[in-house]
């Protein structure tokens, strides 16, 4: 270029350096600048081609199919150590279907290019590799294809990751579908992105798409007539950051049938704590609510029947006992005839006691009674007054008080001591001596009110000491009233958090009488009121 320039614009080595063609000189300068720019562009292009992570190749279709050019990424994708090694192979060996298919050749002839075609090629070691290939045809002047340029992206890892994601999603969906609760997921835009089989079963969707139907998901809160607004739905509240657990909601299913759900919902957060969605679970408790209503109705009926029976039969018993006691007082009866009066009186008294126990058990089971501070001494004094005078019995009852204790119990606490007292007197002879002791004990840092009721009756054999408190151990041949009072005692003491047991009055000799012991948690000093 310099020699040419000198020959054109100079007059030789010794000549005067003067340009006679200034326009030509400027044109040559422009060409030099263009050449430099082209060289720089080619260098940048070559650097880009060599360093890009996309395979680039050119194949010629003259004299068969052969590689003309390829970059390092192309060699690496197909498992070759360098470009020269790759170029020595027939492209059809690496990807047999790619350039031999008539359809592909025809499409290139027609359109000049094919974009993002997925093919499976073979690496040098024979392993398959998934590729996205773009082909561009370059033509001769007569429109025949001279060569084909290609861009190759290795999507093997992407497809493998996608398969793993799909497999994980399938496993997760299988787990979701096996759960006994309905699950629904929403994304950051509040759109439904998935539900499980149980969710669709609960809503009776029958395969219908759930998208766009959130307005039917939630009905009204249990006991309310107002329909929930959208921003009150559990899943909407979760999307705002709340956590809702077991909210009872009345719904109308997609088939029109009513139902009751327990709905829970929590937000889904990203690693930074931002809310990116929400998940809600539902449990169908329609059948359970129906059973609860049926049970409540049955219990109401049974309570009504028990109320009627205990009230009316107790009244009949009271009338009968009144007439028998009047006959005993008015009629001049010998001892044999008098026993004929006393015996039915005792049976009527047992019947009345049984009815009272049944009534008290009903009160316990219904949960109508409420705990309150109770003064144990006053209750014992009232029970003693009730049992000091009994027809046909000579009863002596003494109370020994060592403390003033209050406990948390219901009004049925008196039934505990009344049944123990009745048991002691009922199973003793004509004369019976009962000693009642009230004291306090401390165990494990807890103060307990301890009540002992001793009698000098026949006692309780060791093999029966546990059975007398357990209705299931009373035996089928015995009347159900036997032991029902002591079963009620155990039931009530358990309700109050206490313990009850029976032991020998004289250790080792049950024939000398029994001692019933009741221990109940005493109120702490700051909960105690001064005893009167």
C-alpha cells in the first residue's frame, strides 16, 4: 500500500513530494481507515465466536456434507478436544437425522432458515446430547444452497433439570392427592396455581377448572347470615400475612349442596420474607356436624327422659316412704310386722339414692356444672347432719377437723362424701360408728385436702378394693345400683383432679372396717378466704 501510494502521489525518490491528485489521496485514506475498522471488527467477531458459549458451525453441501468452520464451543458441546478434531468428522456422523432429512433440506430451500429445532446428537464418547439448532442457508447466485450456518445451544442440563422439576412436581402432586385434606395454592398475583384431588372432591367440582371461580370458594362463617367478602376469605387474609387456623365456614358446593369446612390458611414467603403466595387447607366436617347435631338432639331427649323419670319416680318413692313411715309410727306393730315396714322403706330409700346418682351422673356428663371455691368442712357438716338419723339404724358420726381447706369443685362435691357415708352405713349392721377426719398433706410442693371416712363395718376384701370404684368390674349378675354410687365418687374426684381409694381401718385386717380416703388439690393461701 505504501509503495503504491508513493508511486501515485510522488515523482520518485528524488522528486518533489507533491500530490497532483488530492481527491485520490483522500480516497485512499478512507480505504485505509475502513480496512483498519474491518480488521478490528473481524478480530472482535472472532473473539466473540471463540468465547461465546453457543456452538457455531458452517457446513458445505458441495461434494457431500462437510464441516467448513466451527468454534471451540461447538467442539466442547460435542465432546471433542479441539476444533480441528471436530472438523475432521462428517457432520452426518454426529447427528444423522439433521442434514439428511428431506424435510429439513426442503424447508431450508423454501424458507432459508430453521429456528430452534430440537435434535439429539451424539458426542464423541457416544453419549446423547440435546440441542437447540438454528440453521441459516447461504446461496449461490443461481439460488442453490452453497453452505449452511448453524447455531447450537446445549439444553441437556436444562432438559434434565426440567425433568427433575416435573418429577418433583408429580411426586408432590401425588403426595397432595393422597392427603385427607383439601389444598389450594395461589401465586403472587392471587391466581390459583394448583389444587389437590381432595379439594376438588370436597367442592364437588367434577373435573371443572377452578381458575376464575374463587368467588364460590368461601361462603359464610358458621352461625353468620352474612356472606364473607373477598378480603375476609382465609386465603385472602393469608395473602396479607395472617395465619388462620381451623375457621369454621358454611359453604355451598359447586353442585349446589351445603357443607361445613374447617379452613386454615398461611402465607408463602420467599427467602427475604416477602409474600409470594398463599396456601389454604380445608377439612370437610359436614358429616361430623350432622352427627354432632344428631347427638345433641339425642342427648337432649335422654336428659329430658332422665329428668322426667328421676323427678316423677323420686316423688312416687317419697310418697310411698311417707305412708310407710306413718304406718310404722301409727300402727301398733310387733317386731316381725315392723320389719315388713322397714324393709320396703330401705328398698325405696335405695331406689331414691339410685335415681339421685343417675341424675348426678347426668349433670357430670352434660358438663353443666362449673367449678368454684368450696369449703370442705361445711360440706362435711351438712352430710353428717343428713345421715345422723336413719330409720332402723343406730348411727354415730364424729368429725375431727385439723385444718380449714378450700378446693375448686362443683356443687356435686357433697355427693362424693354423701355416697361414701351412705356406703359405710348401708353395709354395716344396726349399730355403726363413723369417724370423719379433715386434714391437709403436702406432696411435691402441692397442698392437698385429705378427707378420711372410717367405719367399723365388714370392710372391703383386698381383691375388691379396686373393683368397687369401677362400674365395668361390678359383674353382670349384680344389680346395676350396686357400686354406682362409688363409681360416681371416682368420676367426680377425677373431675376435680383428686384421688380416692379404700384401705383397711386396721392395717392387714379388713374385717375391722374400711377407711375411704379422698384427696383433692387445696387452693393456695392467697386463694383461701378465712373460714367462718
